[in-house]
């Protein structure tokens, strides 16, 4: 079964007056829809836009895996371990909150920043927080998020090219840029498809400069 969520149907949050624009795919913060809480372990997929100098003040997280994909601009990450890192387009950032961590995210430059941030609930809670940045992740190189039993796939396609996506109990496909055909649907920037019991799913690029993120997920979180 495939459910398509259009970019225009996302819940709008953030703080535009402070230079923060956010579009949420799932229930988040003050917005709650009992029928749209998660898909497998994926609990958030936020499209974020930060104006120059804007950012999120220091805040805590625990028992969540946060994966960030920068589309345009540069993201500055600082956390309670004393780490400061700049994340650029094509880089993948992963923060495993474990039993607790605090961090800030901001656009330290003058160029607008756009990124996609995805939160997954791990299969096991607790543990030490950890952090990683993979620089310039290449096409077809899967990124395994073992604590959530999930794998992220990046697909960059030229017009007319097709790519197969993995079979999985939960497959989440997010179009970062461009347009693709998935089944009988055309998905464009910010659109997403949730495919249950995915098998033999493919995407075909319509036009050039297509970039797609696909989560292959194999376990729902256990709240015990």
C-alpha cells in the first residue's frame, strides 16, 4: 500500500519572524494528528529553511536518532560534548541522542540554509550519545542506522533514468529536488511516499537534477 503526502499538505511550523520556516510530515511539537504519528520507526521528516543568522537555541534530546541532509547552504552544529561541526550539501549528519544530549543548530552564514531532518526511534533506549558526519556521501552507498534497524539510500538521477528501491516492511521516499514517477504517481520537491510491505518499487526521473532520499526500515520501536 502506498500513501502519498504532498509538500503542500505538510503542517507548517517554525518561527518565520525569526527566520525559521519548517514543514512537518508527521505530528510534531504543538501539532498532533493521532493518525499521523510515525511510519515504522520514522517519527519526523522536517523540511527546514533558516535565514542567515537564524537557528535553534540549545535544546535536549534523548532516545532518538537524528539524521540531517543539507540541501543548500551550511549548517553549524554544536552539542554538549563540546563538538562544533559545519555540515554542507551532500554531507550526512547523524546524532544518536542515547540517554541524553543537548545541541544547537544554526545558519552562521549569510546564504539561506535548507535541510531535511529525519528522526527515528531506536529499537533500544539509553546508551552514550554519539555523532558522525559522512562527507559527500555517494550515490548507491547505503547508510545503516543500526540502532533503528533502518538504512538510508540516496538516489541522484538524470532525466529518464530509473532506480530500484529496496524491499522493506516500511519504505519512505522523500523527493529532495526534481520530480520522479513512483508507481502511478508523480512526486515533486517536498513530496513523499510511504510504502508498506514494499516490493519491486522503482523511481523514474522526470527532468534533470533529481535527488531522492529513501528509508528502508525493518522494525517498529518497542516501548517497554
